[in-house]
């Protein structure tokens, strides 16, 4: 049995949580493979909205196994709060969720370091969520991290204190005030909550499930254009957000990978700093932001909005080996007389479709397409969609060479159209 991968193709916030929740009935297991509480996967059903930061988006389906993989960094304080807010009885939650013993922990010092580092950047801030993600991954690579499996060690407190002293020695060089006790109380309470869950070597666990024929969906966080290697560096996250990250973040062989589902918005958004060729700073951008409720689910920050970028989408498809495209937020685009799509760039006085190494100096070249006025949130069949929206989808398929097999027409799990090919 192959493992399918679902991930974002833009700068995150593509609607991965909703789609994972919607297709979870087709799978036995949902496994997060990277990122941490900087993720904010929104799900909406039965008139209620849920935002998940660490826990996989299949958690609301009682018969599914959910795995937090070794590639994820876990803040126990966030984990505690999230488990309490799910509305799932603790005994039932313990049955549904498994945590990798190799997943690194975000310590209170990491959050303080994150804020201190961002503070020193002045006008060149990365746009960090200040959740301690970068410093946690830094310690992981430097072999100074604490991992989930160590919370059961008799000397865990001393191991923690050693890292705490290291972080405080670094912070002496920064003009930054902080109160570590503010974070520590919730953090240690979170550690005690984590001890109630199965913390195992999930690489063995997942591979055993594969051998037993279980259907597994690997869930990514953030988006391809935020990947540490292939994103708009340095304005990126600290983990591998691409399909290859599922292999290292879960301990699976590339030979086990089946389909790769790439999620993209019908337009583009970005939170924080960094290049954004199609960004709209006019009334059109404001319309997309307000109609699409484009405010970060983790930070609350307003998202920058712009037209769809085909060269960036093709790049993400190439890097990930995408086999199917899922388009979200198509309902937000209803109401425009015309819509624009970036189909190439002007760079150093020449037109190109390749993203240059320095993407700050590119200008978009647009193709104008007719918009659609119809409200589509109540539509449930692809054939009922407006002619111009179907034309927009066909235009994307023509330029990318990948079929769009799912269209989201609203935030609720019911507002999803699966298209037969």
C-alpha cells in the first residue's frame, strides 16, 4: 500500500486542514511530517471552526490513527492547550493520537530566542511567528535538542536545565527582556499531558501499518515556497515542506510514496516578509483579503494577497512531483469582471518562466481572463460551476499539465467538489 502526500504549493495557508479533514474517510492514518505550532490548519464543520497547530487534521474522525512524526517540533504548552480545546474526551484522544519519540521539543528558551533574533533584524525581519520553530530546528541540527522520548528519563529535568543554561548564555548577548517562568509552568504541565499518550518509534509503527495494507495520508504544513531549500530564502520556514520531507519526517522510503496532492488557492497569499511578485496593494487586494478572511490562523496577521502565479505553481509541482491539484478559495474570486493570472516574469529585461535565484527583482506578466459573478458555495457538482470558473480551471490545467480534481467552494467540509476525471 502506497502513502499519499498532501501539501501546500504556495506560501502556506492554502486550506490543507480542511482538505485533509474532507478526504480522511478514504484513509486509515493521517501523519504530520514537519513544522510545528507555526502551522494553523483550519477545519469547519457542524457550524464550528477548529484550528489545529500540532495535531493532524484527521483527529476528528473517531476511527482514524493520527501520528505526529519525527520531523515535527512540539511545544508541550501548545500541545496541552490544543488537546484541551478539541472537545474530544481525553481517553478517546489518547486512542487516536501517536507521537514520535524522535520529535524534537520546543523549549521555553527557543521561544525567547526566536523573539530576540527577530528583534535584532530591524527592518529586515523574516516575519517569524515567534513560536520558537527556528531555534528548535537549529538545536536539532546542532545536536543540542531534547526529544519527546526523553520526557520519561529520570534525568529529564537536568537535561532541560542544561539546555536552559545554554539558551540564557546566548541571550546575554541580546538587549532583550524576558521572563522564562512565564513559559515554564505551562510547558511542564504540557510535558505531563504528553506522557499520557503513546510516544513510540513511529518509523517502525508507520512501516508496519504499510505492510498491513493500511491507507496512509502524510500531511504537510506551511507551503513549498516556504521550504528551507527551495523557498524564497531567507524568508522561509526552518523545515522541509516539500514531498521529500515526508520521507525524512516520517521515516518512510520514497518507494512507498503514491500520489502527491498539491493544494493551491485560486489566488495567492503570503504572511510576513519576502518576495511576492503578484501582490496587490490596491482595492482588489483588500477585497480578496476581506472576502477570503485572509488573516493568519496562528498569528492573526493580515495576509498579503495577489493574483495566481503560474510559474511559481509549476515550480512547486515540479519539486514535489504533484499528481493531482486541489484548488481552494474559488468562492472568494466570485464577483470580479476580469481576473489576472501571472504566466511569466520579466527579469533583467527578458521574459522567462523560471524563478530566478533572486526573485526580488522579477515583475509579473499577466494574462487576463473573464471572471465569474455567480455565488458558488451551494454548488456540489463540477458541471454546475460557472462557465468562466471552469475556463479558469482549464487554463491552469493547460499551463501546469496536472488535473484539478478537487475544487473547494467554501470553508465547510461539505463545501467541496470532487471532480471525476
